[in-house]
C-alpha cells in the first residue's frame, strides 16, 4: 500500500512516516506540507491512500481533497486531524474524503484503518460518529427493518462480509441491500450513507 502523508507540521510528518513505515505492507511514497503540494505528489506518485490534515496554509485539506478526488477519484483520502467539530467533518466528507480519523488514534489503529479503507470500506472515528449524531434523516423511514439494520452496520464501518456474518445473511444479499439503501437515501458511497444514517 502506497501512502502519501500531508501535514504542515514537519515533526508530525516525520513521526507518521517513521512509524507507519514499520508496517510491512505500507510504503511511504512522499510527504507534503500543504494541499497544493499534495495534489502534485498524487500526480507524481499515484498513492493508494492520502493521509490528510485539515488546517494547512496555502491550500487546506478540504480543498485539496476536492482537487484530488476530481482528477484522481481512485485515490482514497483519510483525513487525520485534531478537529472533531461537525462543520469540518461534514465539509471533509462532502469534499469526497473516504475516512475521518483523529490524531489521538494509535499508529497501529491508523494502519489497520488504512488497510480497511483501501479495501473500499469508509472509516469514521467513533468520536466523529458521535459528533455527527443528530435527529435521523426522514428518508430512513423508507427503509425496511432489514435495510435499517444493514445501514446501521455500514455506518459503523463494517464490511459486507462482516455484516453478512452478523445478520446471518449471504454477502450477495447484503451487497444488493446496500445498493438499494444508497438509492433510497440518495447517496453515492458508504461514507455518505453513514452521514445520512447518523444525520447531517
């Protein structure tokens, strides 16, 4: 897995690079100090995942996420920040971020969540989910009982296989239900589904 680290703090960039590089399946291809530089690094190195800070000079992480997703939609973007306020979370996810973690997470946990993200599963930190919690989306009323159960587990970050095991369903049934749920909630990916489930 090729990872690009983006943070305006040089100490954080170096620390993350050193610690994540210890993981056998993670290769740190580059480190950038702002969003504009991150965009150029994506063009040059084509990472699998960008570990992106939010508050940076010149071009912040949210603007950079929007730029990268426009030209390189296949690149996964994991926000890694100290900011857990609802507006930042919503703006990052709306810009196309595939995951949102806080810098309080252990390196081993971050590495594990990067692996999950590369597999196509959106990741939201538990504290971030709490921040997003508010009165439910009225569109959820259109979901069947089974669809609501599946939507809840998707919002918690579980993969289709894990959901299938938990609900005693086939993985294909879960996959089909997820597609139906996304259509009913008018969302494009699992991260947006999570936002819709927990409210905006």
